[in-house]
C-alpha cells in the first residue's frame, strides 16, 4: 500500500520538478515529502516505498531529523507559498525527499527480469547537507509492467513478532531442507567431526535451564557428531560479561543466564529450540584479556574451522548491539504488495497509454535487510557469514535464510525472486570456493576455471573493504579464515591479501574516491599493519585489479614477509617486494578547478596531458591511496617516481602505473602512494620517453640497455 504522498507523485504528478527526456535513461523528477513527520508517518503506516527507505536511517539520525524538522518544515512551507498553483518547481527547496521515475532502457540485467521502470527516492541534497551522515542513505525500488510472476509467490505473514510460531515454522523448514538435501552445505559434516577449543554447554548439571557453563572440548566427552551453533552479533557500546582469566573458573562452574545480554539469552533459546546442546559465542569462548593476546591469536587463527563446522550460524542482523536481542515486533502489512497505476507520460515507453499498472518491489530488499544491516558491515562478520554452511538472520521485520544453495525470507519462503537477486548481495555465499567445487563435483566432466577463485577473491576483498573494524589492526586476521578456505582450492601462496601467481597485476588495486565506508577520507594507520603494496595497508573502499599475467611491464622477483605468529594468513610486522621494471621520476602538480583538486603528472617539466584536452581536464587519472593537499616536499626532494606496470591493448589501449615515493638516498627503497591510468596515446608517449632527470642511484641489478632495474617496495 502506497501513501498519499507517493500516489500524488507517481500517479498524479502533483509536484513535478523536471523532465529529462533526452537522457540515456529518460526520467521524471518529482517532489516527495516536505517534512520528516510526513515521511515517518508514511513509514509507520507501512508505505511500500517510504517504510524501507526510512528504515535505513539509524535511531540516532532519526532523532536528529526529528529535532531539525520544525526549522526545515517552515522553509518548505515558504517555498510552497511562493509557488503559483500548477507551476513547475525549479528546484527542490524545502523538500526532505525527492522521487524519480526512470525508464531503465535496454539494461539487460534489469530488463531480463521483466522490469520497465525504477522509482528512486533520495534525501534532498540541501537537507542531507544539514545531517552529513545521511549522504549514503538512499532507496531504489523496482517497478514492473503488469503482474510479475515471482511476486505472486510472496507469502503474507500475519504475526506481529519475529518470535512467533509462524516465523519459527519457516526457519525449521529451511534448516531441515538444507541439512537433508543440500550437498554443498554439508561438506564439513561429511569431512569429519571438529569442535572449537571451548563451547557453552547449555545442559548444565541438574538440567538447570537458567544456567550455562564453559567447557573445554578436549576435556569434555563430546560425541564426534555433536553439533553446535554459533552467534554473529554487534558488540556495539554495550557492556556485558566476558570470558577472562579472572572469570574463567566461574564460567566453568556455571553462570546464570540473567547475567547475559538479551541477544545472548535469545541465542541460547534458539539453540535449545533446535535441540542442540552447545553454542559458541566469541566473547564467552575466547579469553578477552587485552594484556595477553596469546589465546586470542590462537583462536583467531582457527575461525575458519569454528564457523565452517557450525550447524547453523545465528545472525543478530537487526540489533545494533547485544542488548537489543534477536526478536522484534513488526507490522504484518509490510508483507503485502499492491498494484499501482503510474503516469508514464514522457518516459519513452511504447505502451500507447499515459498510465501503466505495475507491482512495486524493493530492489534493495536483500541489501537493506541483510547486506547493509549494522551487523554485516562489521569486518569480522564477513568471514562468519561466508564460511558458515547456513545462516539464520534475525532481521527487524522478518527472518531471512542464507545457505550455499538457497536464499529466502519469510515473505519469499521458497526462494528469493530473481528480480531481487541483483549482484553479489543476495548471492554472497556463492563466493565461498567450496560451494563451486561441490557443484562442479556433481557435473561429470565439467572443467573448473581456476580464474574463478581469483575473481571471487577480488569480490571478497572489495566487499570486505566496505566493512568496519573496531580495531584497525585486525584488518588481515579478520579475513584470515576466508584466505584459508580459498587456499584449499588454489595451489598458491598468500601474500598479505593477495595471491602470488597474479601478484604483479594485483598490485594495481586502487582506493575508490579516497573514502572509507562512512564517507570519511581513506587513511593509513599510524601503527604498522601491512606493507604499502598491499590494499590491507589502507583503510578505504578498495577496487581490486583483475587477475592476469598478460601485458605486464614488471616482474615480481622476490617477496619477504615477517609474521607475528606462525599463521601466514594472519598478522605481519614487516615485509617487502622486489620488483623489476622501469622507474622514472616525476613531479605532482596540484590544481584546484571548480573547487575540486586535480592532479597532474609532470615529467621533465612537461605536464603529461593530451594537448587536445580542455584546461580543466586531467591527464592520466591519478588514484591516490590517501588524499594529500600538496606534494611540495616530495617535489623539492625529487622523491616521486612512476613505474609502468601494465599495458593492455583490449578492449582499448591503456597503461597503468604504480606511483611511488623514494625512502632512501640511493632510490632503491620505495613506498606506494597510488596508481595512475591513461588511455591517451599522447600521454602514453610522454611517459614512455627516457627521462632526462637522472635518479640518484641506479638501484640493484640495473640494466642500462633495457632501462629497467630492481627496486624494493615496503
């Protein structure tokens, strides 16, 4: 059911702002809510567009918006008063949200699932500027011509709480089908038994249901096939009981459940309801003493086994911290999908009519509820979710299911519709290499493409870089379990977040717009975490480089890493690469055009740029790992160098360069600061010229005829 504001916009077009008829995807821009109170009221009344949109805003920002609403509403009222009746708006002054109806054109990935239009809702830019944390929040909804068959499978739930028997019935059906029929989800079970070092025993002596105790599995008689569950949860700022040296003896004797936070207590209820005796929770099964990390390092090194052998991972997807619990109240009206008549005039649709009847579904349904929920933006949880054979997500409005062969929700219990499976978010567990190997084992004679695993790894690290870590130092170890899983499928050496076979091309990773997940600038931590050639040395959103051994202009001749422990997928305290190739000096020219920083490479006094370009256009596109206001010190010291790394000829010729800064007078040791890419022949020609500025030292193994040398990147 749509609210009156949405109907007025998309059916009646009461307040339309602009019609971009000539765009690649023609669209109509429409005024939407003029106050926070109006938006929240529509969400509260289960509007199919406004509810999921408003739900993306956390409680803190919702409160900020309510406080700011009176001031903003008066601005909106003034703008409306100044507008003549029926007059088209020339801007969005005073609006809280704006709406667009977009003709998606011939986009195959959307058109193939029967989709004609998109409705996009966003916060208005001026309003968003008043509350900066809103800038990444948006809502996009699919609008499909007529009845879309997958939507007919939608199940309407009637209960008003996710703790209901109705919800539990769906969960048990998913679990039973998975454990009995899914080969890919039972690989670890078939491979043999394994148990973590410690578990929570929920069947304490005298069968006291209000107690639990910690048991050491090597000391406890646990049957080889005895299952256990695991819990993924947000620690948040809530203070709760933890396993420490000082509490160890007490935990082994038994602890009352009422001393645990709500999420833990309800995870115990779920485990018992499944008929399982043992549960693993990180903070209760690993010693949390900050002054002694020995136990933590050992246990962190076997996280891949803890979650891989879990019977089911219980995901507290709807809770921002452990005090919120697993279960939430809900509005059953949210499981309904309605039919709406949309005005499509001016959208270049060949319907022959100005109106089209459509069903509306949330294109970001999975992402909004699971992919971008607070829990799944935690760095540690990525490997928990990926490695567990099956995950039962307790979200705010309903339960969701995710295993290696199936994804579902209470409103789509049989399977998530194809139209809502766009990209990785709803197919996340397909990145697990064991899933692919199991599927291929069923297909006799099927050739396994080894490149799949390297491409899947790139998808993993890009998803991982879009998460948060409470402790920045955990960057490598929080992914070590996934690295160990991949190592079982590829015969290759793991190099601080990359793989040896395609290491040369992998060095061309870049930071997306020099930002982190929260929109803040990318940074390198003050405390050493990884060599600069690794993406793990930067806190920022990473774009991985495609793995290839073709068209390379460098050769990685040596690798050295110093590990904190014996775990070669874990923490490092030092390391370097020896790389052979051309290393040429340059200067970085910084200009500000239209208030934006533009970076230009200058070689031998010549700015590297195609002469046909306008003054405001860049030369080679520079991607710095971390933003920098100026390079005066580096230019004066003549420490900046570029290294041609890859020259690709298909589909269009372009050359990629590593950007380095020298760390020693002999110019043998360097630190990476970014990459540059150009597709312009004139720019490639300038960068290919022998430089007239001699470097202070020839480096090691200098080959004057070839113009190459071996340098060390730390």
